[in-house]
C-alpha cells in the first residue's frame, strides 16, 4: 500500500494514486487539466461515430442494425428502452452472462425481456473469464507509481473480456455497430476502436493467454478489412450535459424496468475490486469517480449533477470514508477483526455514500463474504 498521505488540496487524490502527480501548490495533474487534450480528442471521435450511427440506414447485410451490450444496470436498461422505442433501431440485446453479476442485475434483465420489444441473446464463458481474473488478481504488486486507471485493472479487464466477446459476435453476424452504455465519465477513458481494444488486451495478457481465452479467434479481428469490422458507439455521448442517474432510475422504476439501486446492482466482485485497489495502490475503487465529483463541486458551488453511475453527496468526507473503508477491507481480507463491527461500519459508510439502508446492508454482506468469493475463484487475499 502507498504510505503517503499527501493529497490534492482540491479533489483529495493521494500523491501515490496511479497516474497522479501533485505540483508545488499541492494540486494534482487532473485538476490542472494536464490530460484534457487526450480526453477531448476521444470525445471528438466518439461524437463522430455516434452521429454516423444515428444517420446510418438499416443494415443491408443482416437482421440487426446494432448489437446492444445489455447488462441489466440502469444505464443499459435506460438506453435499451430508447433504442427500441424511440430510435427505431433493429436491436440485438446482447448479454454476456458474467459469473460475478449480482442477483439484482439478473432480475432487471428479466424485467426488460418481459417489457421491451428487442431480440435478446445470452453469451457465456465462465471458465475463461475466471481464468483471466485469477491472472489479474494473483499478479505480484505492480512496480513503480503506476499508470492512470491501474487501480481498476481487474474491472477494466473483465469489461474488456466481454467487449471482445461482443466484437467477435458482431463480426461473425455482420452487425455493423456495437452500442456500449458507458457513462459520460467512463467514455473519456474507454477505447472505441475495436482493433485497439484487442491490441490493448494483448499487451496486458500476452499472446499465449489471449489465444487460450478466445481460441485464436481475435486474430480474425486484427487482420480483417476496416469495412468488415463493427464500430463501437457510446450512446451516452449525446447526454453528457444532462446525465442524471437519479432521474434515470426514477423513470425506469415508473416503467417497471428497474427494481434496485445502482449500488445494489453492482457485481459481486466489488469487494475484491476494492481489496485490489487498497492493497496495491492505497485507494478505494471509486476514488477517481468521487474525486471528479469533488473537483466539479469546488469549481462550481451550483454543481448538482453526476457524470458517472454512482452519485456522491456534497457532504461526503472523502478522505475519512476512504481511510475507514480501507481498514475494514484489509481486515476482512486478512480474516481479522469483528464481523459485526465490520458490518455496521460498512453500512454506515455506504449510507454516507448515498445508499439506502437496505442497499447499504446488501453491499455490506458482499464485503463480509469476500474471502469465500476469493477462495471459490482461486484468488489469494490477506
């Protein structure tokens, strides 16, 4: 774990956070907008691709205009409703059956299947995605100060795995577009070129393991002609100025399409993701998201919206919450401390992060079961 407690005086990111550097005024490079150029270039490209997708005629090569990556979370449920009921796209709702998905997300998927006029398909590959996650979690602690988003490597790798599965599916079925419902903040840092998605995965895991995970099929993507490859579109690029998680959830619940809170819908590996980020980098998993909100509030006292899936209250004492959560997570991983005390601390912390009491207790129980989940997957903790 990083030992430094020096934090950015604006957003509370620690000096040892991957990809973060503080200047002499104790302001981090993110608050100084040092990365703004690259992020804006990515926004420009994703804007162009989404505009192209909106104007595209029906796919002449198949029955579907787009493969829509549907997880059962609020973002993908909200946008799937729009695709089939407002945009008029012939939509294949593609769900990769992630073995780490919570029961609440599965319930939301069933609601959508009952109420939305889309074609639904489910894909799965439990053995290989678990093999990949073991590789990530069981690696030795990374050397050096790390790169931006290194603390989220397990989550990013899991997401990339099923994005590649979706790319291969769309490629085989000649579907020209893949809709990926990243929230506006995630869009800034996600790769949208399918070749680069595959190349980045090769760089992370090496050709031998990638060949095992996808049975050699990803080479077809690398060497295909450009017009044969699907393009990734981010529908929320069009809502980047009015993305409102609370409003979206309220609308979905009114339509009977959503029954849980965003925090409850999270994957069952959420506790292990926090363990990874705390044990390797000394930060909580959602630290970048929370710091982004703090940064925005500091710049505008009237700031009242969120650009990411989890909303953070203005009153949140971010350093205090992070320190307390880190202690509990590492104690649970080591099998030390009192279980009931851990439960109550976790419930209190998640309620401070705007979860309902029921939602906080639901997530707290997943943290308390961390060691069992890790053992089932062959992941070493403690």
